[in-house]
C-alpha cells in the first residue's frame, strides 16, 4: 500500500520542511498536482518547483498533470525529477502515444480518469501503463468531498488488472480521509493520495498511520 501526501494542501512558504515532515512521518510517495488553468480551473506548479521538491526528498515523486496537451511538458517534468508522470485520458486524443512517451523518457506512466469518465476510457492502454489513477473528486482543488459513485469504477479496474495479471498500481485521489479510505481500499485501490487529511493535521505521522490503519481493515 502506498500513501502519497499531496503537497497542494501544504504550507508553500515552508515547502521543503513540509515535505521532510511528510517523509519523516512515513509517506511512501510525494504527490505533486500540476494545474494549467485550462484543463482545470486552477493554476499551481511548474517544472521549476518540481525541481525544488526533488531536492527536498528521497521519496519517489508522483506528478499528476492536470493540463491540456501534456505531451508538451512530459520531458520537462521528468528532467525536473518526476518518478511517475500522470496524464488525464480526457486530455489525450492519442493516449497510447502519450503514455509511451512517458515510458520512453524513463518515468512510470500513470493514466488518470475524472469521475465522469468511464473505466473503458483506459482499458485499451492498461497493459501499457504502470498506474491508473481514479479521481474521486473533480480535479482542481484540495479539500473536496469524496464521490462514492467512483467506487464501482475502482472495482472494475481492479478486476481487469487481476484477470490480466498486470502489475499496475491502482491509485485514488480526492477526498481520501480516515472515513473514506476503507471503502476505496476494499474496492481494490492500493495507492492513496491525501492532501488535507495529512497536511491539515497537526501530526503528519499520526495522520499517515491512521490512514494506513483504516485502509487495511
Ligand atoms: C485535486 C488533486 C488532489 C488534491 C487532493 O485536483 O488532484 O491531489 O490535492 O486533496 P484532498 O486530499 O484534500 O482531497
Ligand atoms: Zn492529484
């Protein structure tokens, strides 16, 4: 099981300290939300900041691109230190080409679907990716409410991954808390992004341990 704190909810004036605290608290990956103000109605982080994140931790960086035409920026984010690059199926008319570009550039390829996008949007590339990310809120902001209607999609994807014997991580992102994590874990998710539930807590170690505990029951 992987717990990936999303720095979207951290104190950006103390970015390096916040990342160290998450790492010391037992995080597995650091999740970085990149938004362009077009694909989603918010603007966040570019490659230069990812470089700073890279310098602040030993942990793998799970970079989630919520941007149009992600193929234009994949190489830049990998050069900045991304371990995994996630692109949205909705932003990629040539999805197979785009995930291949990520792998060819040396990173893990993750394909993401919004709550309104069905599982079959990524079925054809399941064998060509390292991770599928199911959005459990509509992307753009931290602190939103978990959408329970996404659970069926997690179950469907877990079924396909199992049937085909694939080593694909199944990640969820949005509204993941101590109260919601058990349901997505039971549906088959094994990587969990959490922003507010970790960076909004006073003790990150306790928050991460509580999520891990709730996910394993
Ligand atoms: C939302 C981002 C998430 C966000 C999650 O668009 O992709 O990674 O930071 O934040 P919480 O855990 O607060 O819902
Ligand atoms: Zn994210």
